């Protein structure tokens, strides 16, 4: 074998382990790069999901704030609305001229009711129902056995609610049943008998 061939083979043998080490090193780097890529991709998608959730939450909070503001503003007009309704009840028993004026005011009340309905606010009926502190405000308690205990016997002012909450609790009179107090019979001890005799 010529010397040059022998030298070439020795060089090849020396280069093979070097190439193998470099290949392994390159493969490790590629695996690490892939792992980092997937890790970054996962982080990216998590950040996107967090941003989307935050956007939805902020949008919901904004809508709730707007709804709450509208409901609070409308609740300030409910007493005026009640006064209009009460005035119209009396106007119907008045003269013809007053009745004509009342028709105009009735149209205004109808428009106001339409505005309430467009915002999801409705009046609720209370008379005959059982008192519920979430929907009713007790203005007076009437002791009577003519109605079930805790039932509403008169509605002084209508209650209003939306889908989410009570805008204004109904102002009501509530029945409380009268219970007869039983006289307590107590037996006197001998000491009490003696004390009473000494007093007389």
C-alpha cells in the first residue's frame, strides 16, 4: 500500500469521530431549538388566550356599568312616574276638561312605560304575595287574622325590576297574624304563699 493511501486512510479515521461528534452536537442543538420553538409557541397562544379573556371581561364590565347607570337614572324618575299615575286616577273622576288634559298625560306615561320596557325594566305585582325583602319594603305591619301571616295586603308604590336586579322595592303593608297569649299558670311555692299572707 503506498504511503499516500495510508496517510489518507489515517486522516479519514481521524476525521470520522470529529464528524460524528459534530453531527451529534448539531442534532442536540436542533432538538433544543425545536423544544424552545414549541415552548415559545405555547407561551404565544397562552398570551393570546389571556388577551381574549381580558377583552371579553372588560367588555362585559363595560356593559354592566352602562346598564347599572341607566337603571340608576331611571330609578330616580320612578317617583315622578308614580305621581303621574296617581294624578291620572283622580283626573278620571273629575270634569270633562280635566279628563281631556289627562288623556295627554296618559300618552306621556305610555311613552315612559315604553322606555322602561326597552331597557328591560318592568313593574311587578305584590298584593297577595308573601313578603320578600329582596323585592318589598314594609312600610307598615298590620296585625290581623284576615290574611295569611307575612302576606302583602296593600301595595303603596309599585316595585320595578330588571333581568339582573330589583330597581326599586315595592312599598307595601304586610299582615302579621295575632296570636293569643296564653296565661302562664305558675304554682306558688310555700314561701311565696307565706309572703303573700304576711302582706295581707
